C-alpha cells in the first residue's frame, strides 16, 4: 500500500442507543467521541438502529402488521357474509 493515501483503519465501538449493546469492529470511520471498554479507549459511533433493535430483526414489526391485516380481513368477511345471508 502507498503511504499517506489510505484512511486510518482501526477498531471502533458501535453503540446501539436503544438497547445499549456495543460491538467492536474495524472501520475507517472518524468520530469525536471515545469510550473505554475493558481498559482500552476506542472511538465511539452511536447507531440509532441496529439488528438488535430494528423491528424487522426482532420480529415485532411482523406481528403488529399481521394482527392488523387479520382483523381487517375478518371485518370485511363478516360484512360480506352478513349481506349475502340477508339477500337469500
């Protein structure tokens, strides 16, 4: 590699602000904040959403959406069967 043209590749802590979970990974990300983990200081990047807190990965989103869909279907089905029975 040529000297002086590549960004600094180092270990960075990614903090999920919703759950408080921390992941140490290597990155070229530049941050102003630092955090101390296991006696060592790392640059800190705060993430709003990660796989720990995102509804798609936790399964919370699909349950809410399915419940709404099922209820809507039942309401529509109840209206059509009631109207068909009254017509006969």
